[in-house]
């Protein structure tokens, strides 16, 4: 079936057609491009929520509960993209997460898609914006992106959402670590999950301190101080308050005009990702060329360093 | 002090000078290139050992003990590069690891360097081969690279070593997960650490099964079946046997000529990394150009998809 027809079916609520579109986006190539061409002009109205945090922090359960809370408030259905870091090592644990999330999501209007990161992280940076766009274009609002916060790419993906939630747990660490890690920059809302455990109020205080230390408000710009919410995702306590804050942040974004800046940032991030993809292909083609193989041979015989070889291989492009 | 002088000092055993060189390599730029130019021609004789596995598997303790065992057998000193994934979230835990490793390394001849991954993972893929080259050129042999196996880049780095050790623990998961993750392809030696715990023999059996399933020996190529070793790194048991297997694998590589192939693969990997770095700079420059900003504006007004905009921005390069 041609891509435009699949797209029409998906817009009319056909879940299998939507799954098909997301698969095309993940695979990339000509059909993936076609999905982007069709969905880009009509996307852009959904609220994109990013959620990130350490493995085991309860992200999937929170995502599931948040989707349920959002669903009660929304007639358009909730889209969820869960990044499954099918890492060589942690693959199994994540599979467990997925099952946990499915347990708490049972509304008809929610569409959950797991995306694998196996392969290049570059691929992930390209596939996720495409998946957001599709869910947005077929009418899901909000779209929640859950990523595990263990890699720069994953944090960037969550960080380019309209509203980014960072989940921590008691005993998670002190302000120095978090500050060093740049979480201040991406978090619009902090969640201390497993709030019933000892150390929860310490975690909260550390975050408050960190926000105080990091606060350098520009008087010419509207500021938003990330609220810190306490949740126990397993029994759902604190989730309604979390959803209220997501809504409040969305209003703030719209009223201040910050939403536009976020969207521009996300577009720039995606366009650069596509530029890198195209240039990557160009680089590999050159490396496989006669000249590339000759240069590699010089590297291997230790006549030329890899840096010098790369510069020579691209000399004509770098001059332009 | 000019880079060649620092290099001379490092070759004469000045540890601070060596630290300086590694910092230059990490920072990149002109001085980093200079270090590569000087060290590349004289590097290439050290045995590079990669070690990877899940967080908490005991990698750092094994690395420390392995360095001690290697040091007893080597007059040239042991270099260790430990990749510290100062991830937004796991930074604290890793700091703990570093301390544990320092406890078990006390020989004068061992040089340990932690490298941060904060920033781009591309930066890591460039800095690590550079660090290996420096340690190799100033005379450390073997050079052990420890990476946490949670990202593709980290696994690739460990996987491009001469000998790659994959550490698992009891209860780590089944053969399906590991197979899916492609560990079969990178492991030359498996270690089941915490072998005193329940489930250790199950883990071993799963790995054996996995190796049986994955074995498709090419009759025209020499084959190496990854041995599976049981260790308890905390008390050092099994470490001598592990070191013996590393030495055996090294001999196998040399005798079969496979070492050359591994080295070529590593050179190619590094050269491609440098090509990507240069092209990435080119892409960012273009994106910031007048044309790039105009195309981005079209993306933002939803006239053009990011993919189409990227293709247009690079049209002249892609034709060539």
C-alpha cells in the first residue's frame, strides 16, 4: 500500500497503520523520507513531553501513569515513545520495564511504541523526531518520550522536548554530581520517585540547593524554576500533581513565547542530525574509494597518522 | 614546553609528562594532532586489551587485578585507560569504581588514566585510540581499556582491541539477550565474575550454549573459541588464569596473522572517526551559513521537512 494511503488509515485511527508508519520511520530510507514529507506540514500542535532518569528510577511506571492521567484530560489520545536501549548488557532489564509499563496503560486511546537503540545512536537521534512527528500528525496529544538517561544522545532527546521531566530517586546522589552532569539545563520538572523511601527529603533538598546555585536569571528573559515533585509511581501518588505541573509548564511556554524557541531548537537538532547522516555516507564512500584505501594503507604502515589521512581525504571539501 | 620535549620526558618515564600528553589528546585540536604525529610512527607493538561489561559487574576490580598480574609478567609497565561515563545519572557510581580500582593497583609501573565521556561520544571514539597510541609509544605494554558496556560506542571501543574481555555476572541474563546484543562478535574471552554467587554455573552454561549456537566456523579461517573463566575479583581468584588466557589469545593472534586484521580494523575505525569529525565541522558551518538558516526557517514554517532541507544544503557535495 502506498505511504499516503497508510497515512490516511492511521489518521482515521487504524493502529496497525500507525505502527507501520513508525516502522518506516525507524528504517529510514526513501519510505521513511516519504512519511516525513507527509507528516511534517500538518504536525506541530502536540505537546511533546520528555522523561529521563537513571535505570531503575521507575521511569516506565511514571510514564504509564502519566499517560493515564493525560488521557483523562485529553480527547486526542496519548502517544508514548519509549527508547529501549537494547544495550549489549542491560537489554534484559529494559524488557522488564516494558512489561511494567504495559500493565499500567490500559486505555484504548494510548499508543505505546518501543524503539530500539541498537545500531548507531545517530540512528536514534533521527528516528525519534520522526516518530514524534508522526504521532503528532495523526492526532496524538501529548506525545511522551521516555529515555534512559545514561548517554548524551538519550539526554539530548529528552532535553529537546517542550517539557522535560527528570526522575531521580532517594540516595541518587548529591548536587555536585547532578550539576556536573548538566541536568539543571534540561530539567523543567524534577520528580523524586520512591518518595516513601528514606532519603527522599534529602534528595529534594539537594535538588533545591542545586537549583539555587544554578539560578542566574536573565532579567530580560522569562524564567521558570523547575518544581520538584514527590511521587510513588507504584501506587500512583503524586502523579496528578505531576500532570498539573506539565500542563502549567505548557501554559508558561505558550504565554512567554518560549515554545517557539524550543521548537526551533528541536528543528535545528533534527536538521543537523540529517546533515550528519548525509555527510557520514559521503565519508564512508570516500573512505572506500581508491584514494581512501591508499591513505588507510599509509596509516597502517605508520607513514601517516589517521588525522592527517582524514584531512588529506577531505582536502577538496574542506577548502570549499 | 613544546610537544616533542614533553614526549621525550614521557618516554624517559616522567609520569607527569605522560599525563600532559594524554590531556592534549583528550582536548584534541592542533596539539592533540601533534601528539598523534609524534606517537603514531613508533607505536604499534603493545598488546591492547579491551574489557567491557555491565555497570556493577566488577570491571574495575578485574582491571586492577589484571594490571597487577600483567605487571608481574612485564618489564614495560601496564597502561590502563578507564572510560568514565560521567553520565548525567551514573556519574557518582562510577566515581566509586575509580576508587576501587586505585586500591588494587599499587605497582609503580602501572599508569592509570580515567577519561570522561561527557560531551560527544564521537569525542570518546577519537580520544581513546589516541590515548592507546601514546601509552604504546612511550612503552607501556599491555594497554588495558576498560569501558562500561552500556552504549554502542563503548562496546565498539572495547571491541576494537586486540583481545576483548566481556565480563558478566550470575543472573545476568540468558543467551537470547546476549546474542541479540552482539556480544558473541566482540568477546574473545568471557569472564563470569562473582563466581561464588548462586547462578554462576547457569551463567556459564548459558554462555557455552550461546557460543555453540553462534559457532559457524569458516573452514578457511583460523577460529578461536572464547574461553569462559570464573573469577571472584574481590579476592583475586581466577585472575591468573584470566591473564594466561589473554597471553594465549595474543599468541594465537600473532601465529594466525589475525593480529594484522585487528589492527587494520582499528586504524579504519579511527580514520573514519576523524573523517566524521571533519565532516561534522563542515556540516555545522554550512548549517550556520545564510543558506542554512534560510532552510531552517523553511523547516520551522513547515514548508520543508528536515530531511529535504539537509539534502538541499549539501546538494553540491552529494553530487561530487
